[in-house]
């Protein structure tokens, strides 16, 4: 991926990590712009995502939310024509700085996608530990068993699969597969977990269980979630960022703040129109 230096150094000041006693990490996007070829899809997006807080990214389709999410763990650069300007600071350190390893970044900043993607030929247990080898983590057999149990408990799946850990991951229901993917992401102990519409294809019961998991892990892992479901954003998040792209312009953050303020007393009338279902 090529980088376009279009912003001055004064706008790239690293922000200190909060000292809250919470084990998640602070993530800051600073003046992030993004392109696919010559098409600019994001313009000067800045957002602070503090530990102990679930941040929901909301807005209509095509406004750059998922692109922004992928920038946060360096997946944007997988597209050959992708370009990027700005900084993404994890605990004050730019993940795009020279010498920063992509595998280390993705260990610290995990991702759960819209469509569950367990490895179908692997067992449930093997799916949970699949990421360890990719990031170079070695564990003993006893440690592995403890890790599998802990990760499945954190993902709210242990009680349902504890007696079938050797079954194929692909044999689980859709909601269970998504929680298995969450367990796989949590197994490497990330600092941040990014979730791209993780419940969009799930039934209400599975959605509730995923949301319960988000509530349970947010003090340990900083969570950033893209959702088109305004009720879900209100249920799971403490802060929201409203993205919008109009008339062929790149996506921007119109407004960001506490979830209560964004939903009940936003500053921008476009935010109020969107959260009340008047467009999008």
C-alpha cells in the first residue's frame, strides 16, 4: 500500500493512553484519509476509542465505515490500489510506523467479520487455537486446553460445545459459528476487537448472545463495532460516530459523542434524521 503524506506533523500528535485500570487499549485515528485508486473514500477522519468503551460506527451504506474499520488493523493495505494518509495510534504508537509488523498489529487488534468464517475442516477446538500459530504463540497441551475453555467461555459458547470440541466448526449453527469466530479472535488476547456487522445475519437469540459477549469483554478488550441496527448501537455502545458521504464526496464523521447524546440530543440535524430513520 502506498502512503500519501497530505497532512502536517502538527496534526499527528500521539495521545496518551488513559489510566483507568481497565485492560483494554486506547485506539486513536488521527486525520485518516483513504483511497482506492483515485477514488477518495474517507476524508480526515479522527476518532478516539478509549478502553472500557464500546464504540459503534453508524451511518448509511457506502460512507466508509467498514473501510475505516479495516484501516484500524491494517487490512486496508491488502487491496493493491489502496492508499492511506494519517495515523492510527494504539496506546500512543502508530501501527503504520516504519518497523511495525503487520502480524503483531493483527494480534493486538483482532477482527470479526459480518459473515461467520470458521475453518470448516477444523474441529471446534482447533478453530479456537488456529490464530496462535499465525502470531507465533506456543502453548503446552494443558495451556491449550485452558485457553480453549477460557476463550469459549468469554465468547458465550462453552456450555453449548464443551462436550463436542472435536466436532467440525462448520457443523455449528450460524450464531454459534459467529461466537466461535469471536472465541478464535479472543484466544490471542487482543487489546482491541473490531466487529463488522457481526449480527447482521443472525437470529434474535444469537444476536442477544453476541451482544452479551460484548458487554462481558469490554473491560478487557476495547470494542469497535459497525452496525446498521440503531437499536443495537443503543444497546451495546457507550459512544457512537456517525459517518456520512453525500453526492459523491468521501466519507466523513459528521458527529461523534456519547451514545446517549447522539441518540437523544445530537448537534447536527443530519445525525438526528439518521438515528430516527428518516434516511439511510
